[in-house]
């Protein structure tokens, strides 16, 4: 298991413990707690949830923000949570008696682990918080706090926040304690260069120190820790119109990086006119199947040689990166050949079963058809003429599947697995003779690039899926329009679109202003605006008869956003390795509905 | 059952209506509906269902797992004092299974009535369980039974009139594997109740009734456990496989028999999913509610 596989579920699990305790979902807590071996700390994570459950959100957030802006943030966080643990415990234990046991266990574990290396690192770094923490756990275990220094003793006593206090009382008391013991004044913002530097350093140090509260902002898992990144896209600062030369440069850049376009110039501009309208005005859409011309020198659309010295190096770098990624994808698959072949066998079996089980011929008694000898007497004695059996074959399902993979930079970490899983799905569907089209989408320099790996009739081309690589942004709304366009070629009556997404549309090109729609200024294509746009594109697709389903991977994206965009037609998979299983289940459900 | 409705503060006018119905249609000799194993909690649903049945309507109870569709259906039959007939629907269900078929008796071919026919004649309550598992074409024979005509046409035999006291209560779980869309013609012949998930308060009542010897503190913890899982399912963090009320009740029964609570809950709930990660989430919820040291003696008195 790689370190990524280990980290993400642990974090998601910690989040779930906090959500369960808070009785509320979807929010990002300001803190999380992990044990020394990187697993969620059940007791402390629950405490974080209870604090959310019992105390006014704004007051607590203000308290966390204030201590977080201090130079002594680490110490203050530690001290604050010693107090909060006490009051949240006292409050919750009335409803949840098992909590005293969990608290006791937490205290025992604290002392059991005090001689481990990472604990000693922590002790060395912040002996005050450690001393106060061990005093608290000592009292939990029924011992003396063990503090000698009178200053520390008094501080410890002040940290027995009462379960009867409300959020305001807690915050006021906390500010007063910090002021009296540390001369901390909440009103004085400490936004110095030193603080910035300190916080920057802090974010590195907390990540490696387990078994304690951590601010979640410091827990951001590096997306490209494996060094897989090819292009690190930055939000474009240039929101204005581009010159014709810049536009041309961008087009050539996209063509060189991603391959020749699927359509000629005339067709391309017709499609662009059709699709890049409304909220996508000013954007471009680029369809390609990744083909490259022998020498990469002639531009098919204009017939000219692409001249772009400024980005030549960049392009070469990208192509090299893409090639290296394709090699990595293939190697990954080959190394796990047995596993993936099993996946293909299982998925194709699942699809075949669904296809076989549901279309059962129904036999109905009728006035014509095949004579049922055992019923002849009924005609004679009962005048019942229905002594024949008619056989009605249910129609074979007539459907095609489109698999659309998010290829934005957020996927950098799992490119090999996505490629392999997509291959598994395409191969399995091909084995069942179901037409499938696999595409990926990403946005770069204002272009939403839709890369088609294999078309409906290209059963033998599914190996090209291994050319998948991730980069740039994702303008989901425009990509869905593009998918709708490509799906027009489907040979089947029913069309299914399965999209791998994080339900968080995000592009560097803004949504143009729309005075009639009440938006006099242009808006960023992200957050609420992005979700709205994507959800309206999903609705449009559904209206045109396409069934759209989404697969969310791991902790990326919120379920709430996905629900708003895709309704109930989405599933969250914890690990991208489950992609083919999730698609299998989706397909099975849909096949059942076709009958 | 009527006393139970009064305890639940169901409208007195409805209770009176049920008493009148029972007087008007006394239970057939020896065909009394058996006393239901569980009782349904939920005043509003009780009132909707009872009022609809009093007005001669048929009911379709739609809802997800653990919403008590079958419990309510059985309860209604017992409440109205009518015999209940249960027909479990499946993909190969056909008219002869529901209505009846021919058989030999005393050297003659005679009609052997199916459950729907029996129910129609006896004036029973017919529970059409998981009605959307069957093909819509097969269900067409029910149309005349369910609408104003209230007759069953058996080809070759006489037309059977549906007894005045007979009612049909269908249940369906939308979205289960193997279920289909119910066609409009059939759906229009039912009054539909969307069964809400059991509330924590009602689940506590259920647990107290089912396990009167359980310590009060633990009824709160077990119902809270179920509510926590329910919330997690609704937020897409868990699949509904682990939202299993039957499983919870069975697990508590095992605990009462002496099995350690964690093992029993694993068998009844956690192991219903085969995904390790989901199992770990469920175990976290259990850990935050039930102590590993708890046993039969601490949970029951």
C-alpha cells in the first residue's frame, strides 16, 4: 500500500468521526487528531465534533482564528484544546456514558507512548503543552497532576473549562487566560513577516508530528509528491481579451501538446460556435484523439509550420512528460496484470449476468402460438380458447457507454490507476459487445481539451487509454457539452455517460458577465458558479435523453456539490482502484432499468 | 392494537372508524390474523394509512430499507381484524400464481384459488410484497381487482367479486437491485405513502417494547447508533447495506443471549458491507457508543 493510499482514507475516516460526533456533515473542521501511527484518534476527533455540536460556531471559529494568527499558535492551540476537551467531555458524557471509558483509554495510551521518538520530538518542541497535557491525563487516571512549577499549576487549574459554560464564556475565559499568562492580546493582529515565516515552517513541522491536534490547513496532502506532475497550471492573471497572435500561439501550443484535432478548421469553428456560447463564451473546445503528425512540423489546419519559439521548450517538455506518463501507465498495468485481468473477468461477468438475467422470455397463454397440450381440455370443457402459448422475447438492451475521465491536475497522483481502471472498464464492455467511448477532459489556456482514446467502433484501440495524463484545470460544464457532441455518433438508442469527477469545477477562464441574468461582472469559474453551470449542463444532457452518472473519488469534492450536480446518480469510491466495481454496479442498475 | 393506537395519540375519530369497520365486518372464524411480531411507530403514517383503508382505498407503501413497510402492513391487517395474505413478488410472477390455477380434485379438474382470490373471497388484507419486482405485464391482471370494478375474471370460471372488507397493501423499495419502475396504470390504483425513516425517538420506543429488560441508557445508545449510521448513509459516506434495523435487533438479541456486544454488532451490522473502509467507519461509530467492556449484564437487568 502506498503512502497515499494510507493517508487519504485515514483523513477521511477522521473526518467521519468528527462528523458523526457533530451530527452534521460536509463541513471542514479546523482541527483533526491522529494517533502516532497515523490513524484517527477516536476520542480526540470525537471531542472536536462535540465542540462543534455544543458550542456556537461563530464564536468558536473566531477563537480559533484569533489563536491561529498568533506567533505562539502551536502553544495556544495545545492549551486551548486541553480546556475544550474538558468542557466538551463534561457536556457530552451526560448523553454518552462510554465517553469516560474512551477518555480513560486515551489517557493510558498517552503515557504508554511517551517514550517513543515522535512523542519525544514533540516534548522537546513544546514542553509546556506536553506538561499540561500529561497533567490532564494524570487527573483522568485519578493521579496527581504532577506539576511542580506554581505558574504551570495555576494555568492548569484555569484550563478546567466547565461543561456548563456556553461558547461566549469559553472564549472570554480563554482570551483572559492567554492574556494573563502570555500577554496575548486578541485585538492586536500579528501579521508580521516573521509570523508568516513561522506559520510556513509550522505547516511543515506539524505534518510529521502525530498524536495531537492539527490544524487542517496544515494537512493539505501534496498532490504531486510522486513527482508525476507535468504541467502545474496557475490561475491566469490575464482576464482580458487575447490578441490574435496570442490566440494562435495557444492553439498551436494545445495542438502540439495534445495531438491533431479531430475536425478540420471549418468543422471545428462550427462546433466551437455551437458549444462555446453563453457561460462559455470566449472559451475554446478542442477535440483530439492524440494522433501526431510524423514530424510535428506541419499545422493541419493552416498548412503552415507552427512557429512558437517561446514555448518550444515547454512543448517538448510536455510531450516528453506525457510519453513518460504513458510508459508509467503501461508499466503499472503490466506489473499488476493478474489483478487487472481478474478485474476485467469479474466486470465482464457482472455485465453479462445483468444482460442475461433480465431479458427472460415471458410465456403468455394466448389464442395462437404453440399449442399447450395440457390445456386442450379447457377449450372443450370450459370454452377457454387460450390453449396456446405465446413467447415474448424481451428486447436486447440497446445502449452505449461513454466514460469520461477528469484529467485535471488534481488527478496527478493517481494517473496510472485511472488509466488502468478505465482500460478495465472499456475492455470489459468490449468483451460484452457493448459500444464504449473513452475520453478525458482538461482545460488549459482557455481550451477545454477532450481527448478521445477509443471511439464506439474502435474495439481494438482501447490500449490507447494508457496515453492518459493529467494537467491543468477542469471546466466541467463545457466538457459535458463536448461529451454531448461526441455522443451524437453513438450507434445505440440509449446513451450512458459515466464521468469520473471531483464535483468541483474549476477553470482559470472566467464566466463572462451576463447583465440579463443578474451578473453585471464576470465571475470565476469555480465554487457556486461552477456547480450551477455544471448542474445545468447535466440537466440539458439528461433532457436530451443521455443518462449521466458520476463517480467521485476518495475525499475529493463534496457529496453536497455532487448531489446538486448529479442528483442521486453519483457514487463515491474510497479508492480509485474501485472505479471499475462502481461502474459495474452502475451499469447493472441501468441495465435493469432498460427492461 | 386499538389500545396501542390510543397510546400513540392517533385521532379518536379514526379509532372509532376502525371499531365500526370491525363491527360491520367481524373476523371470519378461525382466520384471524396472527398477532404481529413488531408494532409500527409513527402517528402520522398510522393516521394516513388507516383513513385510506377506511375509505376503501388500497395502499402502496414505498420506502427504503428499515422503514417498516411490512410491519405496518401486518399491523393494519391485525388492527382491522382481517386475515392477512402475503404474496412475495418476483420476476417470474404470473397471473396463475396470483389468481389461481387448475387442479384435480375428486377426479375432476377444478379451480384452485391463489392468494389474491382467497383474499378477495375472504375479505382479507392482501400484502403484495415488493410489488415492483414483478413484470408490469404480469400485474395487469390486478387492475380490475384494484379499481372500482373490484372483480377477478378467471377465464373459464365465474367472475369472482371482491369482498367489501378486502384491501390490498403493496410494498415497494425503490432502487433495490432487481426492482423496476411501477407503471402508471398500476400506481394510480393505489394511495401512496412514502414511508419515513424511523425516528430516534420511535426507535427507542421500539427497543423498549422489544427488550423491556434493557437498561434505559442503552436504548438511547443503540437508537443513537442507528441514527448515526442513517445520517452517514444519507450523506453518502456509507452505503445503505449497513443501515439494517433487522440486523440491529438481531444483534441485540445475540447480546442478550450472551455474545459480546462488539461481535454481535459486527455480525448484525458491520459485516453487512464487505468494504474494509466502510467497516472501519461503522466500527468507529460503534466505539463511540458502546463500550468494549459492556456485556449482557451491563446492558440488560
